[in-house]
């Protein structure tokens, strides 16, 4: 088993998959803690469905780089959810449901009506569940993951205290002179970017698990915000690395393997948290 693993690690596509997967998982965990604490766990689900719809349009238009369309559309949807999610007429969960269902249905309809592939079902399954798309990343895509990950971590470190204040108490943060709206917008944009990158790792239907499971696991054993964020990142990185390696050795779907590993780790931490009280 170890010999086979070392053999596969010599291939550039495996190296690129591990690098991109670890970077995406780390950033997802950082933002996932914020989403869980603010009660926005399912925003990843809505944005991933919006990204799926945009990807369907990009495929129909035969764009060489889907992210040129998917990225701005997902960011726009994140801003829409942020703006109308706090509306008194349409509550956040209703807005999320509208965006999620409508974009997913529109994307699937477009892929069937304007099919550009002989295997539409296979393309949809790959997009929704990730499949092996993480193993086909190019050097340029990995470089983009590296840049966006460095940007996410840098912003998180530089504005840690303000993000902390906005996450726990918006009113207190505003009273302290923090521009709450600006930081909410920044967080929404970062989440949209990470979700687009994570689609190649776990697929659009499983992204929420990548955001939520490591954060919830960390919160079972840590009471501090900083401790939860750091530990969630560690768990998420381990889950991505294990999932990619195991899927290569056992020929299982990458996204599903990562999610099931994260789910198992969560239940383990849930038990530990119960024991520790």
C-alpha cells in the first residue's frame, strides 16, 4: 500500500490535486467557522447551486475558462443573499431557497436543452459530486488556488479582530466604529470565491459539508474562536489529503470520500465533546 502510494505521488496530476485540495480545504474551514457561528451554514449550498447554473451557461457558450463567468456570477449571488437576506419582506432562509432552487433548476434545464456533450448525465454528476475532476487540474488552476488561498489567509489574519467582532455582535461592532457592511461584503466575496474553487474538489452538492463539518468538529472540543478556527483548518486539511489519497488507491469518488471522512471525524468529536461536558 505504501509503495503504491509513493508510486502515485510521483505523478504531477496527483501532486496538483493534493496541493489544490489542501489549500481549498484550509480556506473552507476558516470561513466555515464564521458561517456556523452566524447561522449561515447553508449559504454554501445556495451559492454552489448558483455556481452550477453559471457553469452550465459557460459550457453552452463554450468558454475556455469557466471561472471567467462562474466566479463573478457566484460573487453577485453572494452579495444578493447578503443584501436581501436581511430584508424584512424576504427572510434569509427564503432568499437562500429561491437562489438555490432556481439556479440549480435553470442550470440543469440549460444543460439538457442546449447540450454540448453526448453524456449530459455524466457531466451533471461530475459537477454535482466532484467525481475525479480534482485530478485533472492544470498548473494554472493550481496557481489560482494558491493566490486565492494566500489572499484569504492574509485578509483573515490582518482583519482577525474586526471579523471576530462582526461575527459575534454586529451592533457592538458598529458602535465601535467598524464598517460592518464592508466586512460582511468582504466575507461574502471570499466565500463565493472559495466555493467556486471547491466545486472541483467535492462538487456543488457537497460543498456545505466541507464548510460545516470541520467547523462543527472543532467547536466540540474548543471554546475559543481562535482555537476553533485553527483546529478546523487542521481537520479540514487532513480530511482533504486523506480523501484524495484514499480515492486514488481505492478508486472511489474524491468528493464523497472527503465528505464521509469529515462526517466520521465530526461524530468522533461529538462523542469526545459529550464526554468532556
